[in-house]
């Protein structure tokens, strides 16, 4: 049965010259699991918000959206409120109440359900998803993943037929993101709820979705089953969507001489099966290159550091030692609550360890020196916009050049803006920039003082694949120009492509430290998907797609 | 001040302290103890030297008479203030956060919602301030070094960043509310995990009756001692005892119910 | 709407009945309760007026948010105890969003910060004092415009003292039977330095930040068309 029919929908925001949506046609059957992707500003969020009438953005729409054959405007307000549920991007911004229980019943209270009805639905929901442990907590004590789960549950309590999700996993760590997606899959398969997810992180979703829609500049660029869309994008070598495609599928398409649409592998299992079906090749041991024999000076040194937040809480860092050498691109990885961020803050001098020595540039860190050496250190936080005080990026940069008495400021600013490709954002308010843009702007500002170290906290969180690639090339360039970089991250694929040294933090200690090749190759779970496919196969074990293609070509030539 | 008979006040205070201890073992009370004792001592000492009413003169201080009555008055006042503070300490423990908003939300739903949201925002704002503080400190905006003016400036700059940031996010908050039916027409209902059962009504009635007796007694002057112009007798009259016992049951009601629970589980 | 009007009338009536009952039962004795009844009643009228109005969801969120920001504004200044940033937040909100919003944010900021710091008999007084501070800031803009930094600074300075004086009242009222002028003067003299610090910090914040804060709030207001007071706009257009 047809549920949604978007017919020639166009939309223009007030005071904007271009169309956010430009003649979109989309038909949705009941029970479909649809994923919508595309670069920032392609109109996918606008489309999603227009489907939920209460929050439809102001502007001038044309065209028509119908729901079960009747235009959205003709439906009764209450019916649409109940039948179309919505979950937004940032879990923090959707929680209204202090208690989990109050938050869950918020929607039902607004619609005037009877207490008995509320109790019934609540009981049913809690048992189905076994979330009893959350019920009596305060919302602030929940983790990001639990918060997003709570948001999903409170939308579900109104028993929606259509569920809209606007980048629901972009602020979550990979494990929590996976949990949420599993829950969505369950909703779709077990309850037959129609799901539309707008998302950047698609690796997992290609496998789960019935249908993929790619949008670009307000229009639908691709629409079809996962494998069909992958095939089309690959065939046209469409650079604006290639980064969205799972690495395993790309590997297949790159290497298979006669690829067929139905055979495109979407997950590790299918990838392994495909590799096994190929004739074996002899292994060639690849040498780890770029190994330098010289021993540069450590810039940041931690020795036997212990840290706990409160007297009664457990040690977050215990006997941790780390040394960051000049020219390193060091990635610290680890699960939630493993102490990654604590480690970063200790390196920054923001936290003072209870025991142990922290040295920076060979000198012990004191309260005074933290305040003095800030010119040498740049810190890109998870919230880059907290860096900005002024109301335009140019003003901010001018302020910094003033504060630090930098010569020929104009020229410096121009060249940095050019390097980062954000010349057009010069007069933009920092809060009107997208996630990728604001990150670049913050980096540009920090580089004005010519720091020698850059520390980053989860730099790829919430970025779309294109921005990620841009960030990668910027970081590579900065690194090659001599900047020492330390980052903590969850992003395995990103680390594998860019870091020179990886480390895992567990139980308050650095448990393994090695260049990415040797670091990931031994891992069983904690490695890139390409590596998981090529591990223990008759093919050389590689980490990234580029590497795979490269080694393949070498062999073909040989 | 309603009852001012010291025996009444001391009994009430002791009982309330026990009630308070039954909540959390007196943890919060201990925090307030210094304030409480300093305040009471000050009042007891200051009153007789400021006020020279009363007839029974103890001694003269700088030509002003210091009277027993004024001392007595200071003591009752100190007891009274201590009682109010202890009640509020209990109030803060029992009606923490949102519980009293359940009552509120029936009459002023919108204000109650705003208060609840503000309560929920406070920890979020604190966390955001921490993040802002980290970033800005590394930019050289310190709260610990520099002149008072630069510190005040960098402190308010952090709040300003918090304001700009949070205003942007507020739009999403309101979208999430609207998506779940807030502001829709039609009647709202409320889900309360607390009920009034039959016995609750019964006890409410009992307590109310005791209250009426106390009020009535107080109005007739029972439970009160004449202080000015001359200290009256300490003696209890017959109806004084009635009022006293009503007051006793009223104040120790939480102890009785809690105690019964405790006994049952032993 | 009619039902809402009725509840306003009922509330007003209740306030008066409460006052009469207190007068009768307490025989002039209990000034603390009487004064609490009066300020509670006045605040209730403001609250009910807000309940009746048609307000956008977004505006409710913004007001709650501003109240929370007012309440946490003390956090960065933990090391500087004489600085009182909350008043500045409330004054600015009153200036930009008008008298009613100023009152609500002031009263709520007091209530909410006390939920974390501890409620007491002073809570209603604090709500009232900060509420009227925000309200008067809204009225100030309506009558005197807001461009002049001198006017604002004088306003902030005076309010530093008025706030302290209002807060002293709860101590005065709870000791009414014992009232002497020496007692009153003693209390007001002892709070002088504290009030002065408050007044000076108001001036410092207003001169350093009122421009940028007004700009930030106005940018947001314009972007989303929020909390517009038609009467206010007329005065702005005229000037």
C-alpha cells in the first residue's frame, strides 16, 4: 500500500535565492526501510521536516505531499501527530524533562491519553525493549546512546506508522550507533513500521535498508535498492557519492572483472564469501615503509600517570605512560569511558593527575605553564564552535592576530582561508556554518599562532563522508608540513588511512602501540572492514581500499 | 510566630530533627549545623542588648537595661528560625527536583513545564560550560590568572558563548516538543506516579483535624507564653496539654509512619 | 480564553481572601507569612497571565533556557565570590525580550538555582527581587530606550542595592514584633558592602557585555521572530 507520495515538491527558504528542494518525487510503500543520503545542504533534512507537519520549516513550498492518498493538510492534526514519529540528530536537544519516566510520557500527556492507557503502553514498551533499568533514572545521567534510545522510545509510545529519523547516529559512538540501528531494523521487520532515515554514516545501513535515496542540490540523484544504487554510482564514477559506498562493495567493483549487481557484497560475510570464490594468489609480504631510524625528541611525555575524578571513583588512568614524538600522527583509540578524553585533557594540562609526571617540550607541566604555552598548542574539541567569540570568522581571526601581535595579518588570514578552501565563509557567523565548515574555520584560526602540536577530540564525529575526505587531506598536509598531531577517536577507517602510530587504551593503560599496519592486522574485531574481509584469506591482508586496489594492481602487472 | 512556649518549640525542634535524621541520617542537617548554631547564638545574644523591653532587669549595659524577657524572646526567636530551617532542609530532601512540580502542574502547567525544563537544562549548561572553559583556557582566557577585570571578562565571555550555542540548539528542542504533540489543541492529561488512596485521605483528615485544634488553641492563647512586659508562668493549663499532644502527633507523624515500616521489616 | 479569564479572576480573589484570612487568624502578628502571601500573590498574577497568553513553543523553550543560563552563570565565577553575574543576564533579557519575559526569567532563575543550592524562606523573596529586576529592565527600554550606556549603568548600579534591600526584607519581616529602627539600620548597614559589590559588578558587566549580548539576542529574535511585544516595537519605531 502506498503510504507517502511526494509529488513535484519544491521548497524555498525565506531570503534565499536558490531552492532547497527542487521538484522532488518520491513514493513510499508501507513497511519500507528507506535511507536518504547526500552532502550537507542537499535538502534531505528539509524533505524530512516537511513530512512532519508540526515542524515544517517556514518558507514557500509548492507541489504536494500525500499520506495514504490524502494531502497532508487535509489530515486531522492529531492523527498525523500520532502516526508520524520523529527523532532528531542531537540526543541532548530532544530531552525536555529531568526524569526518564516524565520524558517518556511527555507525548502521551500532550495528547491527553488516560492514565491507564499510558501505563499500559509504557509497560508494553519497557518489556519489549527491556529498558527497565532506565526508568527511574535522571535523563542527565544517561549515556549518549541511551539518550537517543530514550528519544526513539518516546516517539514509539504514540504508536507511529511512519518513523522519521534525522541523522540519529551522528553524535553516537560506533557501538551505540549499531545498537540503535539494530533497534530500527527490529521495528521495521517485527512491527512493520515504515522508516525513513537521513544519515551520513551508511556503511551499516546499506545492508539493512530496502531502498537508498541519494539527494543532491535539492533533487533526487539516485533512488533504488542498495545494490542497484551502488552499482550506478560506481558505474558513473560519481565522486560526490562514491565516498558513501561501503568499502567492501567498492573493493568488489574495483577488482571483479565482470561484476554483477546481485553479487555486490554489502557486509563482511558476503565479502569473505566472494573472496573465497576467487582463484588464490601467492602472498607477497609487504614491508612496512616510512620507518625512520632516527629518534626524535618527545614533545609530550606522560610517565606512570594516575587519574581519578573523585576520591571514591575508580582510576580512569592508572600507570599510563605515553610519549608523543615530534612528527608523530598519533591516534588513541578505545571504547566509551576507557579514558580517552581524560588522557587528552591530561596532555593538554586541563586535568592534573594525582600521581605521575607530565612533561611538555621536555619540561614539567605546572599550572603556570599551562597558561603560558597555549600558543604552541592547538586543541580542536568536539564542539569547534565553542572556540569562537566574535560574530564572524574574519573578526575572530583578526582578534587572534591582534592578541598575538602577528605581522602582516591580512596576508596570513587570506592564505589560511585559501588553504582550507573557506574563503566564502569569511563573513559568515560561526553558528551558521555546517559541522565540516566550522571545524575548518576553527583549525584555520588556531594555525594563525603557528602551533607545533595539534590535539583533536573525535575530529570525524558527525561529519559527512565528503567532509571527512577533505579533513583527511588537510590533516595530511599539516602533518607533512611538520605539525605533530595527537587525536583520540572511534573512527577505525579514518585512523587506518591517516595515522602513523596507533594506540589502544584499556583499563587505564596504553595496551598496544604500533604503526597502523601492525596495530590493526592482529586485531580480530577492532579493525577496518576491508581488513576483516582480507584477514585469513588467500589474499594479502590490507587495511584500506586504496591499499587493496594498489596491491591488486601490482599483482596484475607482475 | 504561632506557639512561642519554649517547651512547645523545643519539642517541635527535636522531633523535626529526628524526622530529618530519618530521611538521610542527618547528612544535610550537618552541613547546615554551623550556620544554624551561629545564627541562633547571635540572635540570643543580640536581642537582649538591642531591645530593652521587659521588667525583670538582669543588669545594665552602657546605661541600657538588659532584661530576662528580652533573653527569653531571643531564645524563642532562635528556636523559631531553627525550626523553619530544619523544615526547609527536610523539604529539600523530600521534594527534591520535580516532585512538587507534580502538584504545581495542575494549576500552572506552562510555568511548571518551564521550571522542569530549566531544571533539566542546568546540568547540560554546566557540562557545556566545562567544554567551553577547556577550549577557552587553551586560547589563553584564564579564570585563575590575570587582573580581576580580565578574569571577570573571560568568565562572562564563557557565558556568552554558552548563550550563543544554546540559543541555536533551542530550535531543535522546540521541534522535538512539537513533534510529540506539545501545543496541540485538546485536553492534556498528566501521568502521576503518585496516588491518593483511601487511607491517605483518612490520614489527611486526621492531620487536618489536629491542625484545626492547634490553630484554635493558638488563637485562644494556648501554647503561648507571655513574654512582654513581664515573663508569664511556665505552667501548662488543661487545654495546653490537649494542644501540646495534638502538636506532638502532628509533628511526629512522619516518624510514626516511617517507624512502623521499619518495625515491620525487622 | 473565557475559562482562562475566569481563572485569573479566581486567582485574584484567592489572593485577597488569603490576605483577609491571614489578617483575621494571625491578628497582625505574622508579618512574615503576610508578606509572603502578598509577594506570592503578585507573582501568581504574572504567572497566570503567562498561562493565558498564546505563546509559541519556541518561546517557552527560550525562556526556560535563559533562566537556566541565569542560574548557572555563577559557575565560572566560583573563584570570585563577590561577583553576581545572574543579575546581568536577567537585566539583558528584560531589555531585549520585554518586561514580562524579564520577570519570568528572573523569578525562574532564582527558583531553579535554589533547587541546586537549597531552598529556604528566602526563595520567594529572591524570585520576587530578580523578577521585578527583569521586569523593570523591560519597562526601562519601553520608556527610556536602550542605546544609552549611562542610563543602563545607573540602572544596574541602583538595582544592585535594591536587590539587597529586598532580600533584607525577609529578615526584617520575620522579626517584626521586635522592630526597632536600630535593628533595621543595622541590617542595611551590614549588607552595604555586599550590595556595593553587586552594584559594581552590574556596571562592569553592563559596560563590557550589554552591547554584544543585545546583539546576540536580537540576532536570534530576528532570525526566529520571537517574543515580539507589539507595544515595544512601536516605541522602537518611533525613536
